[in-house]
């Protein structure tokens, strides 16, 4: 919620990481903390830990629910052990399902901005991960279909993205990050298909409507 001064954000994020590691790499958040957890880990440079939490199958975790027969999101992480307990009253309780927001916005990398709402500007920030392997995501915006899919082979992610007509894409990257990207085999900084620019205080690239194929070194 941006309550922490910029000078203290890295230290605050490290305390969060330390708490998770002290908890053996497992979740310990409830309804209020869980929706923010993976996003804040990712924004602070700890996306590997975010994926570890996402993919974990030990109790408590999303994977534990899946491996124990869940087809909806339970109110409690250990709902399978509480079927005769009257305090366990919901097996379709979306709170922990907020993780889907992170999958759409960060794993697939399709996001919006309040500065140009309604996906008129499509903000792109995919987080690639070898353990996850691949992602395929489509969103039917009012302008048309937004598409993002990627797969990892070895140390390279191949990412396909489609920006619909009458919209633009924004891919925020610093110089070091941009150096890992190629577009149709050409280093991103040299490509004529995108426009290097600064938006606010962020450097990156503007993408016109169309389809693109990136190769990204992990």
C-alpha cells in the first residue's frame, strides 16, 4: 500500500522473506495478507520465492488443496481434515483464490494502469520461471483479445504477445533487463518494431497493436 518509505522498502521486503524462510518456506497469511503476498515478493525482486509458494504442495499451500481433491477454494487450508467440524462452513470461499490475480498480472504478465484505464494501455511485466514451465493467457478486453503465452526451454523463455487494435502495450525494462530480450531475433534496443521511451520515471518500450515474439534469456 506504499506506506513504507522507498529507503526502507528493501529492508521491509527482506523481513518478509526472512519470516517465510523461518516458516520453512510455507504460507502463514490469512484472508487479509494472502492477496498481497506474491505481488509484493515479486515487486521487491523475490519472484523465485513467489513461485515457490505458488507451486508448493505442503500444508498450507494452494498445491495442498489441489492434491487433496479441491476443485474450488476452501475457507481453510486444511479443509480436508475438518469435514465434520461446524467451524469449517465453506468449500467455495474465494479469499485465497486471489492468487489468480497474480497469475494473470505477473505470471502471464498482462496488467492495466489507472493512468489509462480499461486496457487502453496494456502493461506487460511477465515473470518467467523454469519450474512453472509455460503459461497461456487470453483476455477479451473491450478493444479485442489480449494474448500472452510463454514457455521455457533451457535458459530461454519464448514469449508471444498480442496487443489489440486501438491500444498500445507498455513493457517497462531497465537497460540490464532489456539486454536479455530479443524481438524476432534482434536485440530489443535495436528493434524498429518497438519504441524506446520513458513513462513517468520508468524506462521501457512502447508496442503498437500487433503480435510479437520475444526470446528472453533467464
